[in-house]
């Protein structure tokens, strides 16, 4: 598809509008599917894996959706800016996979996710400094009990701090467009899983590689409860290295297993 000339103001608005529809549409589809599958359609099956038993605050979903749509607008503007950079030749985006070879595709994804994890971990810790937290990060923590719709519920300043990462990386790291799309999809799905408030990674902590190294609902729910632990985005390695993983995490994760009749049968 041929992009319009983004030096034109109407093209900038049209591109931003198109990206807004795509980004918010993806948010509603992914968050909505996870909500209805785990909280509505198969609620009884997943009830024993529910982390919090209290109801959501009145108006929480509406607030989360409104903040998320504002985040979607910020991400859309960042996407338009990235496309403008691409048109001007300022990025290292490429379209021919053979330009750097097939092996570089997964390697570049790993590099991108590692750098993103590192950026977010330290950004997240900075946002928890009391003076910064009140201005930038408190909106996200208004969801004390998280839902799939919490995933993109950010104050605009936090949205900007998150949005600048990808354009900056694309000016430094060669990335095929398919890797960019895959990383954005992983980011959305991962964020929804983290805020689901239902632990979907089964089994005991000691035997589960996902529980140990990939952030799930139990891990991130503790962050929303305790504030001073569990700052990662996708993975737990920075929390482990910097000793910021909650000491309650292993016990909470294994307690869900003990309460799950299906897992008790399969592990006896």
C-alpha cells in the first residue's frame, strides 16, 4: 500500500485517524475477547484461578476505556510520526526480509523486546517516585483490581513516555515491518494477560518456566497491590536481578494451584 505524502496536513490527519481506528480496534478486540472468555463465558471454569474476589469499582471500566482511547490517540500520533520518519529515510525499517537474512528476523525481535523490557523496567521504577507517581502513573494504579481494559489505561504523560520508545528504536535498529507488527501484537496481548486478574499459566511455580520468567496476572496484580515490587513489562529477569520481585509471588502463584481442582487432579 502506497502511503500518502505525510508533508501534507490532510494526509497527517487521515493517517492518524486510520491508525487510531486500528490501534483502538485492536485494544477493544483483544481486551474484549479476554474479558468475555475468562470473566463471562467460562467464568465458572476459571473462578478458582481468579486472583481478587472483590467486585470492580463502579465506573472502573468506563474510566479505563476513556483513558485507553486517549492513549490510543497518542500511540496513533506516534505511529504517524514514525511513518513520516520512514518516508524521510530517518528510520532503519526495511521491507525485503533478505536484506538482513531470515535469521535476523527472530534475532531482531529478541533484541527489540530485551531493550523494550529494559527501558520500561527503569521507566516504571522512576514513575513510582512519589512526586512523579502522583502526576504520571497514578491513573494506571486507580485500577487497584485490574481488568483486561486496564492494559492501556494511562495518563497522557505516561502514554507519551511509552510511545517514544519505538520511533527511537527504529532510528537505531534495522527492523523488518513484520517484526514491528509482531512486537506490537505481543505487547497488546501480554499487557491484557498481565491485567486479566485470572492466572492463565497453570501448574506449580517451580515447574513452570512461564511463571518464573514471563509476567502473568499474579505477578502484575501484586504490583498493583504492593507498588514497590514487580516492575517488569514482559519478563521477570530485571526484577530478579535487582531484587524487586515480590517475596509473596511464589506463594500466591502456588496458592492458586492448590485451589484449582483441575490442576490438583492433573498433578496427583
